[in-house]
């Protein structure tokens, strides 16, 4: 009976540690996007909370959902032990964060190069909000897919992600 309690405690502590890592990575992405938007004159939090800006809300919810989808690919593999799992989640979670930062720059400067997304979000252009939402979801799916599997590494994950982004460009 004591073994079951100990095992449950270890599982609960592991789960809490993994959730803390994931929350930290998602919060870091939120802060980076806030910084990026504020530099262009848009406070996403203010737009959502004070102005009921649907476009900004769509962009933000797409970011959160896309990151959650991408992070699922990081945590979906088999356990290699607590310490290795933590290091793997930190490393690959940081890679997913870099994927999102790169995808944001790529989407703004290549796919939607003729649209000033920040200005349009400020104007509550819901179409731009949906495009950003969809872009983040697509990025999350690509990140998840590139992270899944047991034999890959950082190089193969990055390669698959880049191929996915290029396909997104062709489709757009």
C-alpha cells in the first residue's frame, strides 16, 4: 500500500513539474508576442480586455491553442526517467517556442507581407484575427508532428517544421 502512495506522489510531482515547464514556455511566448505587438503600438491585453477586440482575441487564442498543440508533440513520447524527461521537455519546448517565433516573423513578412497585421488587429479586423488564429494552429500542428516519434532529433524536427512552413506558404 505504501508503494502505491509513493508511486502516486512521484507521478503527481512529475506532472506538476511538466505543467510548470509548459506554463512557463507558453507564458514566455505570450510575453514575447506582447513585446512584439507593443513595439508596433498595440497592447493585446488592453485590446481584448478593455476594447473587446475580437480580432486580438482570436490572435491570442490561436497562439495559446497552437502552443498547446505543439507542446503535445513534446510530451507525447515514452518516459525516459524524470530527469531526462525534464531536460527533453525543456529543450524541445524551447525549440517549439523558436518555431513559433520564426513562424510569426515568416507569416508577417512573407505570407502576409502586404498586410500590416498589427494595424489591422488594432482596427478589429476579424479576418486578420482569423488568419493569425489559423496560422498559429497550423504552426502548432506542424510543431507537434515534427516532434512526435522516438527516433528523431533536433535537426530532423527542424527540417520537418521548415518543410511544413514552406508548404503553408505554397497553400497560402
